[in-house]
């Protein structure tokens, strides 16, 4: 479901653009259906699709079968929630109001989705579930089953690592790193997120908290606290979040690249690569004053790109070839980290 959100909101998910590009090969009819159903996953993923805490992880086929059995009331309320925030009510009669129905249809149209499909949330929720399950089945067969073979072992390793971390450091230290959107207070043993329907929910043995890593939720975090679904936090798997924080190049590499990023300094390096030259010789060749040239030579020297030696009255500058030769390797190593 989150991968479908990425497909219809790619600008929000630059780390997942390889998946967006891969989806271009999907059959045209399937791509059209994904857009028509986008009201389901463009803004808010219905809680129906979250895992439960009291069962082993099920196969996609089993999950799809359970979706097809979803009761009409739950389907109507959960699938309409992305278009009409009913506050988590369990009373589907709120969808009988003409103004609410018009709002649902209008917002679906504004989102580029199908108003006809959105209207099924209040006209025929059972038909809605059946048709949406058909879409998920087609999407799985055309693309995501293969993608899941790659992702499942990565997420399994993540679950193991996160379990160890929470056991060692505690829940609240872990939650602080999950997302800056989470407000975490370890002293009061509370955490939350700013949402329109602000309320407090207690974590209990009967209603535990699920921590769900995802490849496709970054840069967001999703929190569910509405009945009858379990409490959950869907967060970016650490190996995905790490990709959003590329390593910075060393100060040494930055210094060299900055020194090379000027046309005048490159001309100076070319001239002294031919032979050692003095300031008095270089200035007219480059076409600047000796004072101006001295500033460029100082930056090249600080970057270690030139050597200097005195010969009587003159100071001769020469190229430090040893500094230049490993530069490409240093840059290549940084780019491959």
C-alpha cells in the first residue's frame, strides 16, 4: 500500500524513485487503475492494511483473502477516511449525509482519482472491497511479488536489529530516532504526533504497540490509534533512512576541490606543471597582479596542491603531483560510500 502511495506522490519520496521508474513498465490498464484508486492511498493509508499483533505474519494471498471478507461497515468507514476525516467513529451513518457524500466525491475528483469508485464507499462498500482487492492482486502479480523477494530479507534483518536495540536502550530512545515528527517524552513515558484529532491512548497488554518498519514510508511516519485497529507506528527502516543521510566528504577533499574550482587557479596549476615558476613570472602569464596571484597560490598551497622553494630572491612554485594523483580515487570512494 505504501508503495502505491509512492507511485502517486513521487515528489515526496526521492529515495524511492528507482521504484517509480520501474513502475513505468507496468501494463497501461494497471497504471490507469492505480491512478483511479489513488484516493485510497494518496494521503492516508486505511488502517485496514496494517498487521495485527496477535497472529503470525501472513502471506499476501492470505491477507488478500481477509480483505475480501471485510465487513461493509468497516470498509465504508476505513476507505472513506482518506477523503473525509470522521475522527475514527464506528458509526457508518455519518456517510449517509448528502454533504459528506458530495465532499467525498469532490475530493476524489480533485485528487485525480475516480469519483465513481470513491462513491462506492457509501453506495456499495462490499463491491468497493472486491474491486480494490482485484487491483492489489494485479499489482502484486505484475510487479510487487518480485520486489518483495528483495525486500523481505532486508526487513527481517531490520526487525531483529530493532528488537535488540529496543531491548538494550529502551523504547523512547529508539522512538527519538524514528522521526523528528514524533514528540517523545521518556520522563512521562509518552510519545505522540501532531494530528487533527488529538487524543490520548494507553498502551496495554490487550492493546500493544506495533513498530512497523517500511521501505516506502520515508520521509513520513504514520501513527494509528483508532479502534478497532492496533496501535502502530510505521517508520522508515533504518537502512532506508541511512540512505537519506549521505556521508559528507572529508575536509581535506573539500579543500582540494574548492582550490580546483577556479579558472585562474587551474591556469596557474597548468603553468607550474610545465616547470617551476615564480610569482613575478606567473602574474603576467595569468593576467593578474602579483597581490591577486598570491591569494590564489596561498589557497593552492593550503590544499597541498603546490610546493614552494626559495632560490635566492625568488620563490619558485611547483606542482605537487602526489596530491593530484589520488584525487580521483578519493572522489570515487566518497561517491561510492
